[in-house]
């Protein structure tokens, strides 16, 4: 029996503490500890897998959460496999949807995959990252192979997924190719012989299928490490480009800083924990201070990761010149307020003003921005969504990071 030194155990415990930071769940911590110990004793790096379908070509902070966890594994000496699901993208992951996804064309898949590869290097060490495509093992499978794969899992287990269960109960169609998706993703783990698979909490079911299939194929089951879904700048929906509540990692520093300053105060802790390396005790001290200063620190930390510290400092100075110090750039866009929106005294409700100028998409969003203190007219902050305001030619309205010079029609 191999004796494990106390120094080695302490080293692995420190690594576990690092890897556990921000994680939603590890299945299981004991298995991960055993794999880390074995890796150190044998000198063989663990194979860490992250699978994704190349369906969105723009990496934002929400997706970067799991990439940063991968980088931690790399820094500990392990091998990362970025699995581009070029074959499974032809099916489309049904996770979280209540209808069949559109199947991507090969051209769309290749274009998206190229964009992902370019952006991975902003977070991962390219020299320790393997890029794999699951078409290399899924496409050659014969029909007999597929029958053998499906025999290792039951329909009842597949229907345990919340999205399938909801669609089944509401009589929405579930196509057979969608039911094969978890098996295909699980088989990826068999083909790659992965030791650990990462993913968002919404991918837990699929990753657990991989763990089960590895057992069926005589392999040691992978550890499942899930990361929380980062809430977007609106503090409500998960971060998504389609919802407009995202911060892209390739955006200019000034754009990133302005967006982060518009986020909800209650989201800051999650952003500090998941998007930065600031020690947890220091985060508590930062958040105990003024929220505005905490957001500035958060924005600087994030921008320094994807650009550098000088760019972060310059972005803050630019923001403070334009917003905190009352400076107004010369190229502020002019927004015309239609005459029909104004009453006889030239006033308009504040939420309606945001909608009329295109600075809020809906009354609900406008009211939320106002209540958050994100709206100001000529540097006078307005927090009452019931307020009516006078529109004077040339006045400057600030909505979060956006500026507009108002011009009443006529």
C-alpha cells in the first residue's frame, strides 16, 4: 500500500480549496482528491474536459467563468481538452428549451468554432490546451454501434430531465435525435477518457450521463464539477448576448467599465468570486465599503484580466471624466423626443422618456433602471418611476453608461 506523505496531502487540500472556489457542486470531492493525489504520485496529468457546441461566436464573462476554472487546472499542471461539438451541434442541445432547436449548417459551425478558438487564448494556456472535435468519433459510428450505446441507458432516465419532462407533459414534441443528445455528449467522455468534466449547472444531467457511460465502458468515472450560471447586468436573467445584459471579454476597456458600473449592487459578490482572483476575505472588505467604489474595483480587476492594469486605470479615468465628474463628450448622440409624447406643459413621464429615446426597451426595464439610480438628467439623479420631467433642448440624459442629448420635436 502506497504511503501518502502529510506534505502531499496538504498540497492537494490547498488545490482542492482553489478548485472549490465558486464551484456550484463537485461530484465528488473525495473522487477529485483521489485523482489529484494519484496524478501527483504518478506524474500523469489529469484530462480535464469542457464540451460545447459552437452555437454562439462571442465569449462573455458568463462563459468565461468555466474557462477560468479550466485555467486553474492548467496552472496545477493538468491537460485541458476543449471539445468542440461540431457533430452534436447538428442536433442542438435541448437543455433549457421547450421546443426543438434549429440545426446549424456546417458553415455556421466552422465559423463559430474559429471564433471560439481565437478567444480561448485570452484565458487558457494554448500550449496546454487540446482542441478536439467530436465528429471524429461520432460520425464513424455504425448503426449497430448506436444501438449498443442506447442499450446502456433507459428512456425513463432520459425523461428525468426537467426540459424533456415539461415538454412531455405539455404535449410538445420531443424528437428522437434530441433524446440521443445526452448519450452523444456522454460518449464524448468515453472517447476522451476524461478524468474531470466541467460545465454550467444547466449541464449537470448531460455530464452525469458521461460518468455513467464511462462505468458501462469499463472506465473510471469522471468527476463532475459544475459552475454557477452568472446573472447578467440586469440582475435577473443569465448573462446572454441575445438579452443584451452581457460583458464581452474582447470589448474595449471603456465599454467594459461602463457596463460593469451599471450592474446591480447585489450581483457584485458573485462577479468578484467568479470573475476575479481577489481573495475571499478581501472581497468582504471591499463590499463593506461604498457600492460605487466596489464596482470600480470590480471593473478594474476584470478589465486587467482581459487587457491590462494600465487599460483598466485609463478606463476608470475616462468613466469618471464622463460621468462622476460631469464631463460630457462632444459626440453625444442627439435623441429627438416626439411632440406627441409631451403634454401641454412640455413634460413626459420618466419611464416613457427612456422608451421614446430608445434607452430602455420596455416600461418594466425603464422602471427598473430608474429605481436602481441609473438615470440622471443634467447630473440630477431621478429614482422615482412615477415622476414627470420637463424636456429642455440640450439637456443631457444619462442611463447607466449611455448618454443622450435631448431635443424636443418642434
